[in-house]
C-alpha cells in the first residue's frame, strides 16, 4: 500500500483563489497573520522577488522558484524588501477583490506600481484542514521552498497559462479547474518535501521506517470499518502487544488506539465532505456501532458535531 499517497489524499482544500500579481520595484507587500488554516503559494514567473515569512530569514525567488507558506503566517514579498511597504489587505480591498476565504469564478489580477522591470508571481491562496488536527500538516515547516527544475514545474507552468487564458477569456467552469490545480500543486509541494526531508521527531512517517509498524499503519488506513484491536494488530505484524504498543508510540508519537481514532475521524470528515452517505452509514464505515460514540469522538477531534462540521465547510 502507498501509505503516503493515502494520507496525501486526505488533504482537503476548501476555498481557493488563483491569479497573477505584478509588483513594481519601488514597492513590496505585507500580509498580516491569517487564521492557521490559510496557505499561500507563490511562483516567480518574471523578474526577481524576495519573500520573508514571519520569524524566518528572507529568501530570494529566481524565475521558476516557488514557495508554500503554511499556518496563515504573516509574510512580505516584492522585488526588494528595502522598498516602500504597502498593506496587502488594503490593496486587496481597494481593487474590489473577494474577502479572504471566498472562492472566485475567475483569476485574480493585482498590479501594484507596475513598471517594465516588475516582478510577476503566480499566486494561490486557499484554506486547508486545521494543521493541529491533521497528522500530515502538523509535520510541515512554516514554509516549503522548491527550486526551478522540480517535478512541480509542469503543473505550475500549466496553471500560469490557465490564468493568462482565463484573464483574457473567462469561461464557465473556471472554479472547478482552479480547484483541481490548487489540489494538485499543494499535494505535490507536500509530497516533494516529505520525500526529501529528514523527519527526526516522532511521526507516522518515522513509523514507516519499521516494516512491522508500517504494516500496522497501513491496516489502520485501509481497514477503518473493522473492529481493530491493539492485540489483533500486534499479532498480525508478529509482535507482542506490549512491544508493539511501545515501539509504535516511540516512532509515531501516539498510542496505536489514539492514531486509529484520528485516522477514522479524518476518514469520516472526508466522507462528510463528499456528501454521499448519511451519518449513520459513515458511522458503520469507520468501525463504530453507535452514532452517539461516533459523534462524541468527532466532537473531541474537531470541536464540532459531524452535521455542524459539514455545514461549516459548505459555507466556505
């Protein structure tokens, strides 16, 4: 089983905006901190650009370089960070652009003091699951930098061309294609990081380093409808219950039962967002016999009942 692929599929992108920013050399933009489920992607498509994420050193984006900013962190960007600073939110509102968190039906085009040597950026803004509640998102750093020449290039180039075409000739169905691009690019950023990063702290990724724990993790992700017990999983992977529980927690950072509950709750959230099943059916699909027990576990994980969670996400 491709466990990483399964976890990547659990990444939920909700509201999204995509577009092109043109920023003159005399100005750089500053965005204040947003809610922690906000994320931003910038790709330099023309000129040079500097970007500084809150509490991190500045990084230069050469043409083709990209950055993913997570956790809604404050950041500033432009051809020179020594230039005049302008409020991104103020310019956003002044240009009649949608409230942050709303989905657009056409690309955004934002021009600020544009000149012949302006920086040009493909820009994406979107909301995701609350990082603290997602086993993958909480592993990620404040930002992920990807240089030109990566596997992302094909998708970023296609997304930029898509925005250029839609700015000239906006056609029906834009939001669906934009959402697909956002999901694809975001997922590829995360995949690129996880396949190249050293993850020294406890996580499910470290759990994969032990084949026995890896098999147990795969069980939890693929057999959510079964009544899996710690003793059952230990037996299937050829370990004693005590050794299995100890090694699992050492590598993953959670007890097997806590990880299983979290896995089931994220599956439930996916099913709710798909909208194809009743709460009663979802209860069965994730291994619960009681809707009450399922609701209690869901509330403990997300702070909302299943029905409240679904309504909230439909509003985004």
